[in-house]
């Protein structure tokens, strides 16, 4: 029992529901390649294929159908048993989950304004970690990054902010290192490791020759990238929607109006509420966030 690949089994149950890796990845908040990796691990563990692959579509094989039925029943029973053990907090707080970049750059700095307008609404703030599925049994509203709008059962998805990115640097770096706003092709350039082709794409769009633009410090997290830019370590491509406060306060300087149009965006997700009070609370927060 202890050797069963539970993560791969759960991933398999989601893939079987949607019949393709892309939709399953959106549901699980991981990449399609990560989903494919989990399925391959499970197939190796079981010693048999689970799907017939036809381009982007999958067809579950007969020998895997019984496993899907058992898994769905088991996960349902596990969820029911866990729910029976949970004692809901009274009064119940509105739970807001946000990816770290949105939480740090927008949500936390602006929460005081929401609390001033709605002092009777209690909030619980938590992280929505990228690559980890969200359980809307425990979450009311979530802020995530996705390449396309997410289509999840019972969940409404709305665009929260654009992910268009612009080159920025600290005021100190701008004043001491740059002769003119576009004089940064030689670096140092700060890289987002999740967007490794970002700088080459930007310089191509700007029609600027920068053969070494793929070099430079790389960061796995937007907050780390922003911190490096703020500390004067170079020029970074940052989503303007997340650094508006830094620009207004002149902590960061935007070096060009040329934007890198990322495929994705920052989305607000919220579930259907069951009581009039929760509907009112949830809608108040959503209206405030989207204003």
C-alpha cells in the first residue's frame, strides 16, 4: 500500500475525466508535460498502457476503465470522510488564495482599503502555489496565472490583470548605469526562468541587436526577480500590472513602452456560494478586486 503512486493515480483520474493533458493540467494547475510525466510514471508502475493517444486527444483503454471507476469512488469516499471530520470555523472567514506574486505585489498592500470599506467581512489569506491544484472546498476566491482562461466545473473565471511585461530597473541603476533608457542591451539583464525566451522576444520586437540577451541572473519566482530589480542588480522584464506601485513611487523606472505580450494573464476564480450571506461577501470582494 505504501508504494502506491497516489499523486500519479489522482492525476490519472483527472486525465480520464477530460481525455487530454491540456485540460487536466489546467484543472491541476500544472503543466501538460508534468501531467504526461505522471501518467508515464503510473504506466511504468503498472506495467501497461492506460491510454490510446490520437494527437492531442486520449482514449482510455479497456483495462484502465475499471481502475478509473474504483479511483473515482475511492476519492469521493475519502473526501466525504475528511469532510465529516472537519469542524467548520465559526464565524467562517472568506478564504482568498493568491499566487505569491499577486499576494505580495497587489493583494497584501491593498487589503487595508478593502477592510476599511467592508470591516464586517473577515478574510483568511493563503497562497495558491503554482503547480498545485486548488481545492475549492477550502477556497472561495483565487488569483492565479494561466496561459488561457480556465474552464473548471462550478468555477467562474474572470481576467484580473494583463501579463504584458516591460523592461524596468531601479531608479539608482537608471541614474548610474544608463546613458539613455534603451542603453541596456549589454545588461546586466535579469531573467525569469519560467520565461526563458522573454528577453530574446522583447529585443526582436524592439528591433535591437542583443546577441547575449539570454545571459544573466535567472530567478524561479517573480518576487525574487522584482527584488533583484529593486536592489539595482540590472534590468528585468516585469508584468506592469504587478509593479504599478513601484512605478508610482519611483522605486522602479519603465525603460520602454514596448511590451512583451505574454500568452497568459492573471485570473480571478471564484466558486458558487450556497448562502445569501456568502454570496454577498464574495461579490463584495470580487467587485473591489476588479474595480
